[in-house]
C-alpha cells in the first residue's frame, strides 16, 4: 500500500514538472511568434487561419466509392472589407442562381453578424460549392466585389443510386448544433452530417482542424504563407468508412424498385452483413448537395409517399403469409403440430357459427407443413395457430398468447436489430394485455386474434426484421449474427455481433420448413416461375390485402438452400400478390448476387419488372 502511494506521489510530481516545462516552452514560443507576427503585420496582415481536414469518404465492401469528395469553390465574404450593401442581384446574375437565394444567404449572414454567431473579421462562405467554370467566371469579377474571395473547398458527390436514407447528407451547422459542437472547433458555416452514417460517424469522418499562418493584403486576398508555414499545424484527415453494402447489387436492386413504393433488404445470413438496402421513394443526394438545394427540398416535402421515410428500418408492415414459416416453427417446436400432419383445406374455415374464414385460392390438399407453405393455405395455418396457442395454455389464454409472442420475439421480431444510432422501428408483436384492454380480462379466447397466425392483425414487422428472421431459418438456427452495415472505420475493423439464439428448433423441423420454401417457387407453388436456373432458391410469398387498393406484395427468399449466402426480403406496396412482383424480384436479386448476371431465359422477366409501375399515391 505504502509503496503504491509513493509511486503515485512520484508520478504526480513528475507530471507537474513536465507540465511546467511545457508551459514555459509554449510561453517562449508565443512571445517569439507574436513578435514576428506583428513585424509582418506592418506591411500586410498575418492571419491565423483554420485549415479544414479532408472529410473521410464512404466506400462499399469492395472499395467502390459511394460518397466521395470533389473540389469546388466557396465564395467567401469578409465583413470588414465588404461594401455595406452587397450587390446581390449582380452576384446572382454572374453565378446564375435566383436572386432570392443570394438574398436569403446574405440576410442570414447579416443577422449572424448582428447576433454575434458569425465573426466580422473572419471569412464566411456566402455561396457554396461553385464548380470550376463558375469559379473562373467569378474570379474575373472579384474586383467589383471588395471583400469577396474564392476558397477551394470540397463537397460530397455520390455514386449512382447511393442509398440516400442510409448515408444521410451534409448540411450547414445550425445554432443548436453549434452549441454542442463549438468545443470541437466547429463554427457557423461549417458542414455537418445530417442523419444516417454522415451524422452517426461525424466525429470520425470529419478529422481534426489544422492551423495556418498566412499573409493577406488589405482586401483579404492571400499573399503567401507566413514564414513558409513552419508554424502551421496540419489538419488530420477524417477516417474513411467501409460499408457492408455491395454497390453493384445496391444499384441493381434500386433499378428494380423504380416506380415502386416499398423496400428491399438483402443480407448474407452467414455474417449478418447487409448487402443491399433500398427504400423507395427516395431522393437524390447529389441534388441535395447541389446549388439549388433549397428548391429541391421544397419539391421533396410536397412529393407523395414520404421520400424521407426509410421504409427498410422504419416501415411497419403486416408480414402476411411470409410469417407462416415462423408460425410453423413455433408449433413444431412446442410439439402442438407435426411436420407430417395433413389438413384438408375446404377453402373455408368455420371459426364460429356465424364466422367463416376462407382460403385465398383452391389448391391440392396439404399433406404436410412443406405443402402447406407451398400453397400458403390459410386454414392450415389458422389450425396451426389455434392448436399452438391452446396447447401452450397452462394458466390462462393470456399466458399462452404471451408465450407464443415471446417465441416470435426470439426470431428478432418486436425489437431493434442494428447496433447503430439510426432511427429504427421495433415493429409490433402484441402482448395479451393489449387484448385484455380491448375485450376485458379473461373475456377473450385466442380464436379472436386468429389472424395473427397468418401474419395479420396487430402483428407488424420491418423489412430488416423480415430478412433477419429468415437468416435464422437459413442458418438452421446456428451461428447467427445481428445485421450489420459497417465493415471498417479508418483502420479499425468493426466487430460482428453474434446473436444469442436461445430458441432451439430441431434440424428436421428447419428442413421441413425450408422444403416448403423450395416448393413455393416450383410448379403449383404461390411463387411459381420465380425459381432460378441452376441455383436452389426458395422463399415465402405474402399478399396483404388493402381496402380499395391493390394488395401489398411481399416475399422473403434465400439461396442456395443447403447453405444460404443471401436472404432477400422484398416489400412492394400495392404490388399485387406476393408471387406477382416481390417473389420474382427477390429471385433476380439473388441470381445477380450469386452469379453476377441474369440468365438469358430471365431477361424478359427482368425487363418487365424494371419497368413495372405499381405506384398508388392517394393515401388510404
Ligand atoms: Zn387452403
């Protein structure tokens, strides 16, 4: 004890001495520097300038650029050198932008000067991101505008179909953000990540500011470095980020989603890595970062379908029949159903004396779970759900329904899955207490919510959850990883997070269900025509009916079935039956990923789907 105390005292003393020496050095440095600084100031002016770091870029899993920097020029204004009434109209004419836009920027600048958030003696970017042509044109006219100067800068540019919702964009820091970020060296006029990866990894992407001592003339024009820059501190560039996304698959998927509302999430079930994530309608990041940002935002705000909503993470959909796989696995695991059990569908299901539910179509009787999935027989799965929840009953129906709900939750439903700060919905797996509130305690039986058994009623999931629950099935419950989007930040590799799968389903039950997925894309299945030549592909359709509108088309598929490398969840709002739109799209995405191309026999299907328009704008 005494020893460690002595060591601590020694360390402390050492620290004090070191600090003192450092301080002395700094004092000397400042005084000497200060003298030279003033000497130079007599002729011109030496200014300490903040130098900005190069922002880190965002790449896909193969090192393809998704969000990168291009050189642009900012037109900067220095209050003390500028005329008091800036000729905004003349400026707008030279730069070919609306006068109102220049006026707004100028007025905001002046009010920033007035309230002290913008410095009078520091240059401020009045007009941003001029391209080379514009900057040349402006340079020739600078003499007409004292106090204005051009500064090389950079702005984000994007690969075609870069995932807008996922990336977020860059915008000027606002007053509230400035309060939070001031200490980190941000100031008014700075760009900062707005939403998505850009905001989530702001600190890492931004890098560290540097300092440069430059000589300026009375007009604020740079006349060279002070003492050849020996006192300068270099800015530290930001970290590049590598996503799990496969850019070419992302672009292919986005092309398929043209003129459609909905979402696609494709992931590798063996790693949890998300390969493609598309939500439509979306928006163009290049336009948001362009000259007419304001006008573009206005258009977006008024456009239908909420382009800012990330349907992949925030869209809450009834899973419909895509849920029947999970429903089956729960009943098989608690042994209230067996995989070889047949059930003859009479196309209707007598729920009570005056309620009869119907099967959506006529089909051959299902001899086992696989065939029931192939035909997506509703009565079969109503029966499965009923037997399952009744079978779970020990104390009450409420207890049984909660047990069933908890089993659903072990497939990742009802909770957030990404380990990121991105907005993500939990979806909904209802608790029994919800029905207690609706009908009164012990005043209901599970038949009242039997539609849960076919993925309807109060059940809702996000497309990401759909993909994840199927990745558990794809892996037969083993070695499952949470979905991830980031591979690497700078030099540090992101750790994948293993999913603690506590739900033990037998391998033969998984096989029975996966056999149903295989059958669904074969002749007579609900996704007939969506098989991929030479690859074993399978999945489950979902058709969620909407009043007065075409149904939502859903499908979750995987390939190759013996050891899947890709799981694809597709939701196309108003896309009709699951087998009509979502299933063939998922099969194309899987084929593209696994083989790099679409087989000749499927080119026509590909063209059709790329040009299919399922948009319905009037809200329900
Ligand atoms: Zn049926």
